[in-house]
C-alpha cells in the first residue's frame, strides 16, 4: 500500500508544481471561498437574526456553488487549493469534496486542465488512508471522481488504470472506485472490463487482509451485474467488447480461486463476501456448456460450508441457482454428488437451525426449490432417498421428509413427471401407520396438496380413508381427553384443524369422489360427540351436494348402486343437527338433509 502511494506522488508533483502561479490572480476568489468554508466549519451559536448554525452553513455552501455558475474553473481551483492547505482537518476536506460534487453536477463539462488537477488530487487523497477518519475522506474523494466520470470518463479511467498494475496489490479504494465507475458508466467501462478482470486476478494471491478480500468480492459482484446489464442491452452499445462466452472464460479462474481458497477463510465476513459474489458470477458461467460442467466439480466445496458458521441461506441460494439451471439446460449434476446434496439439504430441514441462523424458515423454502429441481432430474434416486429416511423412526426426520415430499408434489410445473408423483405417494403410504401428531399433520397436508394439484384419482382410495380415520381419531381424542400435557393437547388440536382443512379442500376441489366421501361424512354426524366439528362438516357436505347436483343422473345412479350403506333417516339427521345448535348450517340445510336421505330411500 505504502509503495503504491509513493509512486503516485511522483505523478502528483509533476502535475501540481505550477499550481500556485495559476491561483495568484484569482480576483480574491480563494480568500472568499476560504471565508465561506470557515463558516461551514464553524460551530457558532445562533446569531442576532435568529439564523442557526445549520442555516448559515447551508447558505455558505450555496454561495460557493452559485459563484461557480459564473466562474466554475476559478472556484474549483480555489477549492482544490484549499484541499492542499497544510494541517487541514478531515471534516473540512469532506465539506470541500461535497461542494465540488455539487459544482460538477451543476456544470457538466469543465475545463480540461481543471479536471486533470482535480483527478490527480482526489486520486492521491483516496489512496491515503492513515486513520479511521481517512475512510470518510477517501470515500468522498472516490465519489468526486465518479461524479467527474459522467462527462470526463476517459480522464478518470486513465488515472484508475494507471493505479491498477498486474502482480501489484493496489489500494482498496482504487478497486472500490473502479466498481463505482462500472456501475455508473456501463457502456464506457466495457472496453476496460477484460483488462480490469485479468489484472485483479493477478492480485488475488497477494491479498491477505480480510478487508481487501471483501472489497474485491464486492467489486466482482458489481462487475458481473454490469456485464449482465450490458449483455441485455447490446443494441445500445457502440463499443466493441467481448462476447458473453469471452466474459465467462475471463471469470472462471476467479470463481475457482474464490471457491477453493477464499471460501475456506476463517473470517465469516470474507466467506459471506465470497458467497454473495458467486451468484452474479454464476449467472455468466452457467449458460456456458463447458464451464457448467466445471462448476459442478466444485459442488462439494460449497456443500462443506453447511458445516461452518456461514448463514445456511446464502449457500442454499447458490446451490438452488446451479440446480435450476441444470434442469433448464438438461445437464443434471453428476450422480456422484447426489448423495451429498440430498444429505446436506435434508439435514437442514430435519435439524433445528443454530441460534445464529436468522433466516432458517427462508432457507427451508429455498431447500424445497432445490428438491423440486432434483426431482425433475433424478426422481427415482430422490424418492429412494426419501424412502430410506422414512424408515428412520425419529419424528423430526419423518416430518421433514414429508414436508419436502409435499413441496415436490405441489410444484407448479407441467414438466414434473407423473411417475415422480406416484413414487412420492408410495413413500407416504408406507408411513400412514405412524400415529404421532406431527407426522399425521404432515400426511394430511400432502393429501390436501395432491387434491389441489389435480391428483384426485391417486388419493381416492387410501387418501379418503386416511382422512376419515384421522377425523374420527382426532375428534375422539379431543372429546375424551382428561389430564393431558399442554403441548400434546395443542398438537391434537392442530391435527384436528389440519384434518378439517383437508376435508374442505377435498370436498371443494376434488371431483369424482363425492358419493364415497358423502357417505363417510354423513354417517360421522351421527357418531361424533364433538359438537364443534358439526359446522365445518356441514359446510363440506354442502360443497359435496352442490357438486352432486351437477352430475348427470345416470352417473349418480351408478354411483349410488355401487355400494349399499344404511344412512340415517332424514328426521333423525335433522334432529341431530337441531340439537347441536350449529349456527352455520346455512340456508341450504333442508336441501342438504334431503339429498343425504336420497340414497337410503332408493
């Protein structure tokens, strides 16, 4: 750092040694500007007119800016000279740079000599970070260069490229400023992008400080986003630059170094910086067929980070990006990585997240998308893995696995293979004997999801039967519970709620099963002792009745003769409902009861 700063001083002395003669005959501008800056720096009390210090400082700044309207270069030279006064405070320099930025924005194009002098001074100042306050000064000096670049890009870029040399570690604010220049001047920066990336790559092995690694990661994030913007707006560019493939080839060595070296850093901030930079980098790398295969080779290194202190969400987002592109491009990740991917992602869902994980619920949603992508590429292997996990009796593992299966069967994607759904159902059916409340809730939610997703034919048999059993079981437990643990009581209430929600879904969204489920629910009204469930059951029966009224008479007749069931007489059913006092039996109660009796009378 010190060496590069010393080199810059040589160029600075050559360009500023004749600065004083230019300022000798400025009509008193330098003194006027100095006086106004003194007001801005002051901490005076409220004056006689009632104007407070903030107002006086604002007015002083406005006066300098207005003077620059008539004599921009003279005022800017005065401000530059003020920057070079010995023992000037950092805050005063910050104030000067802020005023300079306002003048630059106000005036647009400026005299070339004035621009060169300001670029040289600001470049030197932003590379001299001698204390904590120096960061504030370096930041405003950097912002001033960026402001100048809007109308004098070539001058500013020449200075930045002069400070960026291969195999020579530059100052951090040179990297920061280059990223700002790329973000603010996309098309002008593109001819320099290739050499900038190549030069920064030669510095990576020289960077040992965590702060500088973070700076480079942040810059790479910006550079990649800039390239993506450029590629989306090629028609607006007049500069000959590299193709998308050439950009990707330049980027890959940096991606490889980040993953193999910097991602293994013990500093969590460096790890986070690396992971955040990978996503925009992958947007450029993954479309390339050859590089995509090489990206797959480094998947184990990404997965290994789940064992560290890094927030799991950020790793999952990168993994999801890779897996979803693998589906789009029909190039699945190699099978040799499947078990590790399955295991690491599955563990995230089934194991309680560490205390430091702030985004655990969001991470689970990202993991669900990962498994949806995996189900499209490897349905058989994935369901075989799920089945092996369901054989483990631990409740958390079964619930987590069922949660992931529900995400897969509920994926809104026509490319999801019907065979995948069938395999998923087989896995679920192997667990229906589990009576634990959380497992039952998970299975019920899958049945409801299958109904919503249009797979009613797949659940007509076992699905309806399971819902009916759970309706009876959960109601029985709620009605006959005595002294139970509070947590268990809450879980059973939740099971009952999920059961009723599933019943509503089936009766409102599923066709072709109205008769069978109608019989089960109608008989259940006479059997249950829990009056609370009668209202939602009646609503469900009404849904079924409305569906049945639209069925052709011939189909209804065949359905009614398919099995003989002794249904309750209309009078008994009506009496039962009236005794219950259910407030939401709805105006269609009479029609519902009449319909319920029709199979019996026939």
